């Protein structure tokens, strides 16, 4: 099967032709996709710009002269539709794109539509910078082009393109991955502040016979988890650390989800959820100068010189509680909220630098006041990182995954039940 090569062929056609020749030398074929707007140069596309635009419900000719963001959005959507179709039909083994700033945006919009685990790579002039807006919550491999991608190959860019072709040929020729076990996969969300709870939970779940995957609450990992849930690859979620939700609600901080909508996929798919408020009480930033001026008078703890944790306010916590309740209320499957009464993180516990009992109470009131009656709230006289907390959560989740077992039966631990 071929490898997709995509770019704006009006400006990068010669480079795509070079990549096609490199793949041919490696015994691989290519399907060339044009995501530009003008006449291609250097190579004839297999899928034209007109077909790409049409896949997005647009006309390539009518896009000429429109604002660039509209053009890029349309061609990116079209590229995604084309790639998804080829992939779903089993007519593609990998996808490799190249571009400058705008071309990378279009190419990556298309590549993001391919499944996680499917080989995808981009060679870009901007790959040495912040690639989060381009890569999002997907596993796109990026290679910095070193010099501009203009005028065909040259002694600087040629080895870069050869390496990209070889990398794609290698990734796409690897045997298809098959899981080592058919056991259900449980996702667990994590941050350093809840590390003991996460590691204990992973241990307990594996002993119980489940496969596990930890997703760091860094904005991209949580969004990737949501994608995997919607793809049907995750059987249950232990949301020990739904930290990304507070940054999504406040709309500040580098750990905002790259794709809005944390805590929505599991509800929509009807898979079991056990949720705790781990690390929900603060906002993450980088060095001191990265903290917005309006937040610099708040209680702050520096995890290290490049990572500041800033306390969330009462109103922000209440807003997060309302949003969490609204999203949990949509759940089509079993769901429970577990509240550790002695602290939600290392720094936010009583006596910690970020402890604020009134702000925490605002979150709890908003959450519990907004939840439908079917969503149980379990209050435990524990810190989130106490081993007994992880044991309780895992036992509850195990009960959810056993047909015919109610959350009350699954949760008999420490003499504490749903309240």
C-alpha cells in the first residue's frame, strides 16, 4: 500500500517529488495529495487540490482571495477527510507531509484526523518551536527542515528529506501492533502532586488483571485520552487527576486541553468513571514571569524554577464544580465522585502552601449541588495519596466493570459509603 505525501504543491512540489523518489528507492509507492490553491509545480498530484477542497464542501477556485485562515481551515479539513477515507478503506500505510508555517498548519490538520498509532510525520520549517498548536493531541512525528523548503532539494535539506522518507518507510513497514493482552484497558490521569495515588492505583489495577495507561494532565495527554475513549480503546477511566478541567474553565495556564471538553468522552461512550478532585485546586504556569500579572498576588508554590502552581480562587473553583457536575450528569454509564477529605494534592492539603478551605468548599458545594441523584459522592477521611484512597477507588472501579454489581456493593471500604 502507498504512503500519502501531502503539501502545497504550488510551492513545495519539487520537494514532494524528491520525497517520492526517495520512497521509490526504498521500494515504496506514494499517493501525492495537493493541499495548495494554485497550479502544482514539479510533480503531478494523484489527488488534486480540487478534490481536497471538495471533501471539505468548498471549491478550490472560490477559495482564492479569501482570508488565509479560511483557506487553511478548508484545505485542512479536506485533507483530513481524504486521509481518513484512504485509511478506513485500507489504502494507506502512512502519511508524510511537509510545509512552512501555513503549509504545516494545513498538513497537520489533515494528519490529526488519522488514528493514534497510525504512522504520520511532518517535515517543517517551524518544527524547532512550539508544535502544540500543530500536533495537538496526536502522535505526529516532527522533523525540523533546517532551511526553507523552496526550490527543490539542496545539500542542506536533502539529507533531512531522505531521513524523513526512511523514517516513514520504516514506521509503515513495521508489523501491525496487536495488544499483548485482551484484558480491558483502564486510563488513569496523573500529575506529580498525585503521583503516590496514581502509582498505587496502577499497581492494584494490574494485579486485578487490567491493562493500564497513565495520562499526564498536561493538556495534550488528557485530550489524547478523550480521543482514545471515543475510538473505543479504553474500557474505564480513573480520573484521579482531572486538573486540566480547572485550566479549561478558567481559560488560563499551559495545561489547558488542546481540544476542549475534558470529562466528556467517557460520559458519551458510557464507560465506567471514578473521579476524584486531584490537583484541581491550582493553576500551572512556567517560570515566575509566565504568571499573568493579575494572578501574581495569589498563593504560589514553585514546584521547580520552571513550574509554578498558583492557587485557584473561590469563584474559579465554584465554576469548575458546576462544569464538572454538568459533564458528569451526561454519563450514560456508571459514575461516582470520590472526595478525599484530608487533601486533594501534596501542596493543597491542610497545612500545605496552597490550602484554602473556603475555595475547596466552593467547589464541593457547586459540584454536589449540581449532580443528579444517580451520581454517588463518596467522602473518605483520607488524603488523596493515602494507599487506602487508591484501594477504595480501584475496588469501586472493579465493581463498575463487573456486570450486575452496584457501586454500593463495590465500595464497602473503611466503613464509608456514598453520601
